[in-house]
C-alpha cells in the first residue's frame, strides 16, 4: 500500500496522536516512517524597541530550537522501532512549515503525509493560518489529517 509515510509533528498532544496513528499505519502496511519537525529561523526584526542580537546569539538560539526538535523526532524513531517500524528522523529549518513539509515529502519520496489539524476557525484561522490546509492544497501525494 504505502512505502514511505511522512509524519509531521510539532510536539503537541494533537500531533502525538497523529504520530501514533502514522506508526500504526506504517506497521500495518510495512512502510518506512519519516518523522519531520520544522523549526523556524530566528526572526530578524528592526522595529523600534527591539534588541539586535549578534550572529552568534542567533546561532545559539536556533541551535537550541534544532536540538529540541531533534529530541522530538528521535523519540518518534524510538517509538516506531519498538513497533518494528523503520523510521528516519528529520529536522528542517524553515519559516513556512507547509512548504518545508511538502519539500521533505518530495525529497524523501513519501507517498503519504500524515499530520494533525488544530481545527481553528474564524478569526484564529485568519490570524494564525492553517499549515494543514496549505499542505492539503499543494501536496502531490495523499494527506491524512487527524484531529
């Protein structure tokens, strides 16, 4: 059925449910799992009142974010291997989560993307956007959305 399943995580409780489902689906279909967490780049702001940081300070902050993300995907790899599922842990730096997930799916030749949706509506959706909606409308492979 599926050969490679990409599961997106942000470490939230809701995305942990998606991870659990992705591991189970990978186990059932004999697929490899690719666990992906996208980390943002440190925002460079030049608004009044902001404190400019040195390149090394920005680098340290981004390294901390990447290290934390690596722990999340490593935990997924450990859970997957406990269920007999081969898993690759991937951390991607990008400011646009949906684009990063779609690019990771292409790069790793995933034939399914599994992710959670927070189900925001109204003004929250307008202000915060929907990464899941962007993946759904722009991905070239099927997307399984869990809530």
